[in-house]
């Protein structure tokens, strides 16, 4: 699964380079027994994006995956800031805990899967990688 995470991270970074940063960027799965990942994204620029945002995000992520990677994906779900309720709060918390190093040094080498109690995101992969966190702290 690390290969899928690497591909998704690269695609998300390409969108950020073009449009601006995401506040939330995580993969989330609700059923650990049938892993299908949803790419959950939130950004301030969603509010002013002039075209079909979902179409843009799908075109720049899911449509760029090979068949094997695509079979592990469920959807791309964009949330404008202030929307998404407790799901986005859970994902932000996972990202913050990751940024603080809560998940240990192994998280610096590969993507980690974090278990949460949220029914829509029982498993979460934060996509805010160490190199981003180090550059933000500088």
C-alpha cells in the first residue's frame, strides 16, 4: 500500500504547487476489512475556485492512477473550510499529532496508518509529510 500512498502524495503536492496548500490532506478508510481509501481534502482556495472543483480534483488524482492503484480508491472528497464537522476535526487532529511526532520515528520513513474511533475514518493516512513539517517550522 505504500506505493499507493506515494502516488497520491505526489499528485496532491502537484495540486498544491498549482493552486495552494491544503489544510487537510488525508486518506481515510471506514472499513478495515475492505480497504477502500477516500482522499479527503480541504483548502481555503476551494471557496473561490471558479470551475467544477470535484472534477478538477478527480482529474488531477484518481484519473492519473493506474488500474491497480485505482482499485484501492473510493473517492475524492473536498470540504470547504468550516464544513466537514467532526470528520475534518478528526483528520486535523491526526495531522497535528503526526506533526508533533506522536507516531514515532518510523513515520519519517514511510506513511503510517492511524486508527481512529470515527466511523467514517477508522483508518487514516496523513499526507502532511515530514519534509513539509520541517520547512514550515523553519
